[in-house]
C-alpha cells in the first residue's frame, strides 16, 4: 500500500463485497480480524480471497465481515466461522490459499478443516 488513495480504493472495493454483520444474523458469518496485527500479518489478502470466493461460488446466506482485534495476535491472520446452532470455529495463521480451502471444505461441504483451527495448533 503506497498511498491514502490506494487504501480508499481498497475500502470502496471491499464495501461492495463484504456483507454487513446485521445482514447475516440468521446465516453464516465469516469474520476476519483486521486490526493492525492482522493486517501486518496478511489479513487483507485473506479477506479478499474469502469475499471473492463466497461471491463467486454464490454461497447462500453467508457474509464475509471484518472485525478489529480478536486478541490472539501471535496467531494472525485469524478467521472465525460462525454458523447458527454450531460452535464457532477459529482458523489461525491463515493464507489466501488456506482460506480457499476453508471455503470449499467448511462452507460448501460442511467439513471443518481441523489442521488450521486454533485447537489443533495448540496441541
């Protein structure tokens, strides 16, 4: 990122792709930590990959959102998948490639990618 104009262009692009939290209360929310630590660790490309994949695959009732600090800076980039009636799944040390795998396996097929979850990484 080289300028304020570039940051504004990214923000404008993402506003069109990233759903608002209120819109997804009944459905699946994919939340990306976008505090300073997350951005420094590569959360922006992860957010873009998730938003693009969800839109491209037309996953129903699923919104990709961003949040501030999740509180686990050493594990950034962090992605949380929150689905109604299910336990929240926290993916850590994400990359755009891992994010695409999560979209395919978790969001489409319903299979948690356990090797990327925080519980698996702490063992």
